[in-house]
């Protein structure tokens, strides 16, 4: 999977579950996006921030669009040594 957009149940346990449903199937360089980030559901933002910290070594880039309340998290691509 190259892209997954999540806008589901806003309970922290569902946010975590939805993240892993997408993250575990993303190809390197793939992107997961969450709606309602940094808006009126602080538990959503807090939970996503915790997931980012937990997986920071596997994250290549983060883009936040505050106008539409979406965060894009890009999974690290293949590393060539």
C-alpha cells in the first residue's frame, strides 16, 4: 500500500489500531494521513504524537496542513548502503 487516509473513530485505542492497520502494510516511502490532527480533538493529536515518537526512526517526513487539520506521515524509504 502506498497511501492510507484515516478518518474514523476518534478514541485513542481506535487511532492506534487504525495506524497499525495502515502502517504495517505501507511500502517504504508510503504515506499515512490522519484527519482531525491539531484541531478540536486533542486526544487524537496526542495519540498521533505518541505514535510518531514511538516510530520516529521509521519516519522520513511529516507534513501538517493546519487548514484542513491533516497530518501526513511518510514511512522511511529504502536505505542504500
